[in-house]
């Protein structure tokens, strides 16, 4: 027989590695070897809420820019007949084309901004619209609030959903409660970085293959066997942190990981204000109220309010201090609890009306208020 041709040698060289891998794969399967990667799943919102984000009838859906956002067309919770608009906002759709003579105000924040558990007419947006009209100001007020959001998510919400509306004023209301809570795995900033690398919730090709290919199981065993116990301990530690006494979590020196720690809260607010100002709009910071009992039990919370005031002061921005206004009302004999809803966390109808009046007085020119 003649010597193999150069082409035959080339084909054998190319075929040898895949054949060897195939034989190794078969051998591993026959031996029953399995070592899938240790996965610590990223919880987008909470273990409970994540189960609803894929449901077409749910109020929220996964959003790569802000982790979750209202689902267009979804029924608003506890408000029969009211649905989320096509742009993912609660309330009337933005005028198109835009009226150049009308002031466009966007409310950006969390549950209290959204008006959780309140009918639309009792939320700040329509009350502010009416208050401005009474003061002679033609305005359009849009509600971009999202239940459960933090200031870090607010940056993505502004960039992805609000910027294109070209608002004149953006009212920013974060820091009431969500930021201080324990994070589920990575904190909000880290989760958003992960989400923006690709479609939210889509596993990497490597992870998808490594779940099923035994050769990759073997590689995972070789490379990561020492890290697996560490990953498991980290997962268990985060579960333990979330189960701790809320009073411990609410202490400034709590050693656990928060969704948005104080330093990142300040960074997120500054980044958000810078984005808004770069677009030629006016950011207004709002400090949301809490009950005295809540702040005494969770002393970390007033520190978030201090950050809001500091960012406003250092950037030369207007601060609408609803928290101070509620405390002032209580000091003069008003019932502070009456400004909240039944859960004493979310701003209720009376608090929504007070915020709308504060904003209307701020945004209406002096001549129009006379």
C-alpha cells in the first residue's frame, strides 16, 4: 500500500479531536458521570414575584433596562377597567404630536409614585394636572412610576422609557424603603449589568451546554470543584440574610448586602440627575415620607433621606420634601398616619394630594398662582 496522501493526513488530523471528544462523551455517559455546574440563580425581583413575570396577565414583565416594568395592556391591580398604556405607563398616553405650549412633567419613582392600591384619580399625576390647570398652567403629567423600583433601576427606566418623551420636568421619588432591603444574590447595580449583556433571563450558550454535555461536566469538575462549596455557602448566606429580623436589617451597621447601599444610592441619584440635565430637562428631587415609628425601628431609612437632600444641595437642585411636610403637619396637630395608606408605607390619598399641591406651587409661575 502507498503512503497516505497529505490530504488524508490533514483530514485525519482534523477528525481526531472531535472523535476523541465523542468517545470521551460516550465513556462518561456509560460510566454515569455527572457534574453539572453549581448554579446560584439570579432572582430578578423576589422568589414569588419572579414566577409571575412571564405570565401574560401579570402587571409586570421582565425589562433588561430596569429588571421589571409594567406590562402594556395589563390590568392595574385592584382597579377594574384600568389598564397600563402602550408605553408601559399608568394613566393617559403621552400626547402625539406633543403640544409645544404645554409643560410636560414626568413622575419617576416607585410604588407611591405609581399609586399602588389607589384608584387613578387619587394619585399624584391627575391631581397635579388639575392643580396646575387651576394655577393657569397648561401641562401634561405622565406617571412612569414602577412598583418595587429603586433609584438604580430608575436610571434605566429614564434612559429606556422616559427620555424619548422629551420631558420639561422629571420628578424623582426614590429611597422610601426598597433600597435598604436585602438583595437577592447580586445587588441592583450588578443585576442590571448582567441584564444588559443580553436579553433578560437568557442563559449563556456555555451555561446551556454545560448543563447537558458530560465533557463539559468533567471540565467543570476539574476547574470549579473547589468553588462549588463556596457558591453554595454564599447562596445559603444570602437566604439567611433575607430571613433576618427586619429591625436588624434596618440598622445602619447591618453587615449584609442591600439592594442599593447608601453610597450607590447617592451615585444613582447623581447619575439620573445628570442624564436628565444633559437632555435639557429639569430634575426635581422628592423626599418621600415615612411614619415616625418606621424610622425609629429602621434608622437606616432617614440616612437615605439625608442622601437625597445632599444630592439636591450639591447639585443645586430643587428638593420637594414631602417627608418634612408630613412631619410638620403632625407637629401642628394633624394625624401623620392619615397621609399613608393602610400599610403605613405607601403614600395614601391625603399624601398624594399634598405632594401634588407642593409640586403645583413649585411649577406654576408666580403670576399664575395669584
